[in-house]
């Protein structure tokens, strides 16, 4: 409510953006995540196998 007891102020705002490269960014992040996952697994599995052998 306003200071003079008037009706509240209503605001409508629309924002849009166009990101044509977004699918490629997503695919790149998935590939990087998969590579990091495989690297992390190798850092765990290789020392465990060497310790057993």
C-alpha cells in the first residue's frame, strides 16, 4: 500500500534471452563430467588393485 493509503502498485515484467549455444554448452559439461568421473574412478580403483596384488 502506498504512503497515502492508495491501492498497491502492480508491476509486470517479462524478460527473455536467446541462447543458441546452450545445447552445446550442456553437452560439453556432460562430457567433462563423464571424463572427471572416469578419472576419479581410476584414482580409486588402480591403487586398491595394486594394494591387493
